[in-house]
């Protein structure tokens, strides 16, 4: 299960990083990806 969560987190970060154009945007995207992973871990 941890491997799946880790893989999803890496994919989410990669997509988020490629979708934003500023350092501030990257920070927001990484935060959002972390929240998604945290939510998945709580289930």
C-alpha cells in the first residue's frame, strides 16, 4: 500500500510541477499533492 501511495505522490508532484510557471505555483502544487497523499494515507 505504501508503494502505491508513494507512486501516486511522485506522479502528482511531476504533473503539478509541469503545470505551473512560478516558484509560488510550485509550492502550492506540492502542498496540494501532499494533502492528497495525506488523505489517501488516512483511508
